[in-house]
C-alpha cells in the first residue's frame, strides 16, 4: 500500500486538475473545429 502525505496528495490533486484542464481545452478546440466544419 502507498501512503501519501497530505502534501503529496495535494501535489497529485493539483497535477490532475491541471491535466484535466488541458484535456478539456483540447477537447473544446476539437469540438469548435468540428462545429465550424459542419456549418460550411
């Protein structure tokens, strides 16, 4: 079993939040391109 300190969990959580924000942004960009293409 892995035991994380509070600081470790905080770092992991922050990193996960950052990664999901990046993924959301990329997803929104893709959706925007698809929407733009389907309008034409």
